[in-house]
């Protein structure tokens, strides 16, 4: 029996390794393999054929393999040098708003409250791009050992897999580099690193619809501002809260506050459990961390915008849209999540994605916001102002 189990295990591991190799390589092969992949994608996501234009596929492959070299070109061509300073200022304003909200929490004990403020102060931010990409010698050193040919695209892909494996192996048992980027500069995304207590915003996300220098502050705070608040709040979600201000995984909460936190998050679990897409319920436990971050991020960004208005005065209203600037903030937040998905893709997301579907990243978050209900005059008992809100931070 033992020999049989070993045989089966080896068979499964071999299949797993081969399947991973096939998955990695198929996008670099000819039309026969692309057709086979399209059938798989149709089953998973309902797409009849890849909608990605060829140029986007080429850019995507370049970003995957030479992302920091590509990022240097992207930054030089598109990134305004003032955007980094403005973004850093916004992060500090949102951090201040988040800390102010901590002062109004009644469920957290004083010792944990002070430790939470210390952690918020210690959050380290990286914005735009790493400086080395603008230094040709340093950039070349990053890719030292990666051989690229103009004749053989598939071999280039294999060379990169071997190169990246060597780079990862070389990092074993070495002290972690706090300034190491896990996303390339053109990436439209952001992330929080619990083990480093750091947040990262690549240059790619510092553009419309998230941010633009000529946009009203209301739109910028509703767009990139909420993203900043979202990543900052990840430091205090159901997983991030377990790491201290130095990124160490250790207990730093008093037991009473841990229990109170769990009680508040249970409200959010049940709330999101009640939302459905195509008749299927969201898994409120699976999406809890992202839901906490969405709700905390919106609240901190709006409070930061209010503080900005108080200091700088009310902005001029946009003509023709018939919205106040406070309303514009919430519209700016909502439009970021405008999207279309096939039923198959929506089902796959419900099964695997730690984020709620985009529709409920908007509806769920705004229905917990008393500020939204006030500025859009939602009567008590209406869908967006039920009278029962879930608030963690």
C-alpha cells in the first residue's frame, strides 16, 4: 500500500510540474497552442477568444521579463516628477485621517490603540519607481545573466524562467531588502507588504481614472486616495493586524481588543455573505480582508479630503455634471470599479478572488458610509442607508 501511495504521489507531482511548464510556455508558442489555451479560457471565463490585441500581448510579455527596463522608458515618457511628491503628501494626509479615526474607536483598549498609531506612523511607502531604473549601469546589472535573442522568442521565455529562478535562489537566507519592488513601474495596481509594513504605488496607477494633476481634488481623493487608504488599512485587516510595526508576526494586541475586533468583523462577514452575483452568494469570510480595506480606505480618504478642503477652501464645482464636490468624491471612487464580466468569469471570481466583485466593492462600501448617505440624501431604510452599518476602522 505504501509503495502504491508513493507511486500515485510521484505521478501527481510529475503531472503538476509538467502542467505548470505547459501553462508557462503555451503563451510563447504557435497558434495551435493558443487555440488550446482559448478553449481553456472559454471554460473558465466564458470568453470565446482572447480579446487582447497582439501589441498588448507583446507589451505584457516584455513587462513580465524586462519590466524595470520597460519601466524606465515608461517613466521617462509619461511620469510627471511632481506626481511623486503630491502622492507622498496625500499618503500622509490619509495616514493622519486614519489615526484620527482611531481616536474615536470605543472598542479598542488604550495600549493596543497606541500601538496601532505607532504602526500607522511606521508604514513605509514606495511611490512611482525604484531609483535604479534611471541609472543605465545599475539597470544592466539587474539583468546580468539573462540572455535575450532577437531570433527565438520561446527560448527567451525559457531563459527568463531559468534566470528568475537563479535570482530567487540567490536571495535565500539573505536579509530581506526593504526597498525591493514586487511590481514593475507601469503596473496599474498597488500593494501592502505585512512583513515590511510598507505600501507600494507604481507609476502606472498614478494616472486617470485614479489620479491626474488637472483633476479636481475630489476625484483624486476618491480615486488614488481611496486606494492609498485601502493599502494602509491592510495593515489592520484580519491578517495584516497580526504583524507589528516592524513587520514581525507576533501578538501585539490585548485580548479584549482582539475579541472586539472579531465581533466587528463578523458583522462585515455576514453583510457581504448576503450579496449575490447571478444567484451565487459572495463568501464574506474569503473576502473579509479586502472588504475591511475597502471600507477603511474610503473612510480615511474622505476624511482626508474634508481636511484638505478645510485648509485650502472649497474647490470650484465641475460645470454641467450637477454634483457637489462631496458627491464627486464618491462618484470618483465608484467609477474606478466600472467593469463587465461574463457569468463564467464572475463565478470563477467568487470561488477564488479575495476581493468582492467590483459591484459590491462599491455598493457594500458606500452602504456603510454615513457620509455617502448624507450627501446623496438616502433616506433611512433605503438600500444604501439601511440603518445597520458595519464599521471596523
